[in-house]
């Protein structure tokens, strides 16, 4: 029976949106960079790639125009290699890995590139809002248009998860990520990326540019404490969601090469892991953060696994509140969850994160001696997704 293998991974460091190193970098530029490096790391001829699939939650502007096709060309792949952009909001990057793996398993072709890209800096505040809402949905299920922030506040209120618990989790994410960075645990994922960033003088408002090389994640704040996080003003008046317990707006790109086991063996390519399954499930839009509670049991049932079979869990930290709920509801062991921090510290370029987590889970899973790892996340509109991988 054929297996679909993840044979390489590459990503940019994640940068703060609007103020960080990627604040004026086109999606094709950073996406092309990581795709090129993922292919180089796999040791294959770019012409052997069948298709490039890139996730993106806001596929317009600097990430529009079928950005995956632009990325394939920017990565200097032959024009014969196709490109397809996929949008399942925050799970877009994980979705492309699943789709590429499924295409390998179907026998369509043997080598694909999957990943994700997001430029919140260049797109989010400029996005097209014309006729963004449909009248029937607005009358019957208006929560489908809620912001993620609104849904996080609802999860906190509905399930009684306190600001204190969320801040403690947020501080721990930063602390774990700081230690992981200092220990070099992100080094095998990140590829250096040189670009131009915009600098705005706070006093004069004058704008200029400077050359930068991105070699790490910008959102990690050394020395973060619960006391410090607890003093941050909530985003909504009277609310509990604040910058210290929520994911950071970030820009970045990530990519993996997916290959059939037979071709990998013939090329003597050592894989990072094996795709074992993927599931998506819906939930109420007003509490979209708890989506993994529905996707994970579906995935485990499909694959014949139990919670205790999973050695490492990467549950995207859209908000501390939803991670806490999902962890406690499903009984995920805390000592196997997000060991090196998550999006609260590292950052969350929406369409990129699922891909980033696949690469990180496989590398960290091997360090931990885990046989199976799960990547899971909530999705805007009321969904959850989960993917199972076997570490090699």
C-alpha cells in the first residue's frame, strides 16, 4: 500500500504585521523563497513537482491572483508546474498538506509542494469589503460574520474560562517559545530571508525603507511573566481577550514537499513523517474556537487511534481560551501539548500556520521520541481541522 511522506519543510521567520520585517514583502516573494528551499532540502529536480498548493486566508491584493501559481513561478519552477490557492481560513496550510497527501495516495502523481502564505500587513486593512455579507445569513446565522475576537469572548463567557487562566496560559506560551528559540528548536525550520521593510518615524510620520534579514520569529518576548500579561488592556471593553492571551498578527510563509514512499525510496530521500489522516468538522460559528473538539474525535475514529496514542499535540493558539477548553474537554495531556509555545508567542499568519505546525510537529516529535503527532486548529465560520502524522 502506498504512503504519502512529508520529506522536507522550510519557512520564514514570522514577523509582526505592519511593524515587522515582512511588512512590505509580496506574497509571491516570501512564498517563492520557502518553496524553493523546501525543494532544495528534498534534493529533487523542481521539474518533478506536479503542483504547488498554497493556503491563504485572504487571497487578494499581495496574496491574490492565484498566489500559488505566482509562487511556483517565483520559486523558479518550470512553467509546466501548476499552482492552486486554497482557503480554509486558519487551516489553509494544513489543508494543502492533506490535499497533497491525498493526491499522492490516489495515484495522481508522486511529488507535490504544499504550504501556506499570509501577508496581513499588505492585505488585511486593504481588503475588499464590498457586499461582504449576505442578507439571509445575516438574518439567520449572523455569527458566521463575527470576528475571531468575538467568538473567543463567547467561548470564555459560555464555558466560564477566566482571564487569569488565559493569561497564565499566554505567559507560558511565551516562556516555552523563548526557551525553544534559545535552544535552537526552530532553526531546522527557518530559512534566512533578506528583504526590504518599511520604517515609519513615530514623531514625524516620515516613511523610509531598510534592508533586513529575517532569521527568527519576531513575536517572542523574552522575560514574559503572568504579572506583566495580566496588566494588558482587553481588546474589547469589559472583555477578557487581550494581546497577552491571543495569537499575534503576523506575516510569513511555509512549505513542505510531499512525496510517495516508492519515489522517496528510489531517490534515497529520508522523510520527516508519514501522512496518516485528516478530518474536518463544523460547529456553531459563535464558538468557532472549539472546532478541534469535534475534528479530533473524528480523526481518531478514522485512524483507529486514541488520545493516549498521540505523543505530541500542536493545537494552534488562536486564543488561550479555546486551547484551554479543547485541552480540558478532550483530556489532552498538558505535558504533550504545544511544548515549544504556539501562535500566542510565535505568531499566526492565518494561511501559513497549519503548514508551519506540520513541519514543527514532525521535527519536535522526533526529538521527543513520539510515534504519532496531531496538528489541529479552529477555523473561522465555525469549524475545526485535525491531521495525524507518523514520525519517521
